C-alpha cells in the first residue's frame, strides 16, 4: 500500500466579493452553473468559443500544410518519372558516365596508394 499515488490536492477557495467564480476544481473548470452564477456560465461559453476558434485555426493550418505537401509530392513524382524516361531512352549514356566515374576513382585510388607508400 505504500506505492499508492498521492491524493489530489484541494484548491483553496477564496470566498470574497473579488472572486466571482464559485469553487474551481483542480482541472480549472467551474462546475457551479446554477442560476445566480452567470459568470461561471459566461466563462464556460467563452472557453468553448476559444477552443472552437483554436480548433478551426489548427484545421485550416493542417489543411494548407497537407495541400502543399500533396503538390510537392506530385512535382517530385513527375520529375522522377521524367528522369526514369530519360534513363530508358539513353541507357548507354548512363552506363558511360558510370564507367567514366569508376575509371577516375580507380586511377585516383592507385595514385593515392602509390604516393602513400613511397
């Protein structure tokens, strides 16, 4: 039993004229929405509006981000398709470039090895 969680702390409630809200639980939302506590209802309505506005902003931002990503993906696939077509049309050119790069790398490594052991 010594591993049980600590109890939830109680929030002190200020009972004065400067505190128009009723008791506020730890989560921060006033629960007293009875008649005569219009400020609590107003707070709840304003909080719901703010949350709704934030959700709409997040949705609009993510929709714009998604459409931009889709457009970039389309452009990338179109470029990739064009390059693949070029490789199909000119396979000997591609092989010649690869062979030339391999020959240059071979000569360079041979020169490097010979100068290293002299």
